[in-house]
C-alpha cells in the first residue's frame, strides 16, 4: 500500500473536492478505491482506536494488561466492523435511492466509489478524535462537510443536475454518517450483553 498517495488523496478530497472527484472519475476500475483507500483508512482508524485505549488507560489502576488489551481489541473491532459494514450498507442504500428516487444511473460500483471516498470525513475525524479526544465537538461539527463532498461527487460522478444533487447529498450524507454509527452502537451493546 502506498500511504503517500493515500494521504495525498485524503488532503485533496478535503481541500479541493471538485479536483479530487475529477481525478476519481477517471479511474477505470470503480472498485479500485476499496483496496487503495477504504481498507487502509479503516485500518488507520482501527490503529487510532487501539492507540487511544492504551494511551489514555495505561496508567489506570482499574485495568490490568489483559483487560486493557481486551478493551483495545473490542473497541478496535467495533470501529472496524462499523466502518466496514457501514460502507457496504451505505453504498447499497445510496445506489437504490439514486435509481429509484432520483432516477439517476448509479450501479453498485459507482455507489461504492462515491461512498468510499466521501467517507474520508468520518475516517479522518475518527482518527483525530481518537488521538486527541478534546476535539470530539469538531467531529460533530465537521460531519456536515460530507454534504458538500457528496454534492461535488454527485455532480461529477453521477452527472446530476444541481437541484437533484442537493437533496441527494443531504440524504446520502445522513446515510453515510448514520450507518456506521448504528452498527457500532449495536456492536457495543451486544458486546456488553455477551460479556
């Protein structure tokens, strides 16, 4: 994995979404972003969660090393499953919504491409919040940037007109934010019940 290109793409998507989506639209393999962007970003999020548990709980006298490792692995798995399953669930919902509600040609590879790169915001915010917890309020505020990111992507990738792309962006961003959130919430509740 070329992390230099990954970080360039992350910075480009955040700083200049129109230019980033132009480059993404030129990709011949629509599912290329899955292996080169989504999976590495999920891995980085998992590593950030793992590091967070050790950094902020290491001096705790309440947890021994085994409990600390178990907590780190459980939280890491929760974030991994949330983003992984949330990605595919969001892509499926957005593909169906684009075709049935907005009457736009959006097959699964296009939806996966749109969702995968639009999830750059939750990925980056998850990493930042895990490593610097006081920035949690920023996570709530900057989630709204997904609307603009999807709006640009819908115009360029899906060739939507401005009126359709606005509503599509609002609904899609809600799907992208809430799918991983709900999956992680359910995973955490099940983990507590099973423990």
